C-alpha cells in the first residue's frame, strides 16, 4: 500500500464492505479495497478498506453512523 493511506475497516462480510464503500464514495472519500478472501472458500480471509490520511476522521464518522464494527 502506498504511503499516506490508512486502514479504517476490516471485514469478512462482502455486503457490509460494499455498503461502506458506497457510503464513503457518496461523501467524497476515496477508498481502496484490498480483498484477501479466498476465491474458492470466501469464508476465509478479509476485506480491508483504506482511505487517505486526510479523510480518516471523516471515514470513521461514517463507519460509526452505520453502526458497523
């Protein structure tokens, strides 16, 4: 991962991750998803979301409003 990006979210739930990506993008937060899930067995591995360090606080507020942990 390039510098100046920080991980703000990790999940194994694809729907939860896509919902959050959508919400972040709607609020003008650039987000990068790293998918570490196994393609054959998606119950293994995680999806991680990264945002630019300038948007970390904004992203965390959005995550908190969605009550996702």
